[in-house]
């Protein structure tokens, strides 16, 4: 219950989304490439849109390809606003059992586009992702 109290100031839809997606490995809009070593994602957010909550368990980095403003919602109830610019990049590493559970909302006036690269040889096993998020490439 303490965890719920930390998010009591959140709107109901955010609280329901985090509860529904605590183990979601869908860290982007589309999984554009996957090998035995990496997963490459694109995250595209129009102004006013938010991605669903998702759990990062693999070491990864993200790079922003556009100017914009984002709001991050985190499991501990923290809300953080960030200005992004092309080339803005962050690296994250997780030990065994460690993770990051969050959601990102575009609060700016322009589209946001990120690329995220997850490294599958991390301390944690990759979370499953549904085929529906994989880029369909016609043969």
C-alpha cells in the first residue's frame, strides 16, 4: 500500500496503466531489429501522447532524434520533466534483479523520436515482447 500512496497524486489512468504493465518489456513503439545480442527500438510520441509503462531490465542506451519536452513518470511516484535535443543520449546499467519501471509523455509542441538499444547479454534475462510490436518486414 505504501507504493500506492506515493502515486496517490497521479490521475487514475496512470495508476491503472502502471498496475497493468509492471512486467511489460515493450520499451518502445516498435521493435525494429533484434539479434541474439541486441534489441533496437523506436519510440515515437506525438505531442500530448504517452507510452505505456514498461520495465527495463537489460542494460541499454537511448538517443533522442528531435527537440522536445518529455515528462517521465516513475514507479516511486516521481514525475520529472526533461528538455530533449537531437543527440541527447543516456546509458543505463542494471545488476541482477534491478530494473526501471516508467512511462514517458510528450508535453512539448513537437514530435519526439527516440532510438533505444537493449543489450541482451545483461545480468537479467530479456522480458518477452509480443509479435505485435515487431516491425513487419515484407519478404
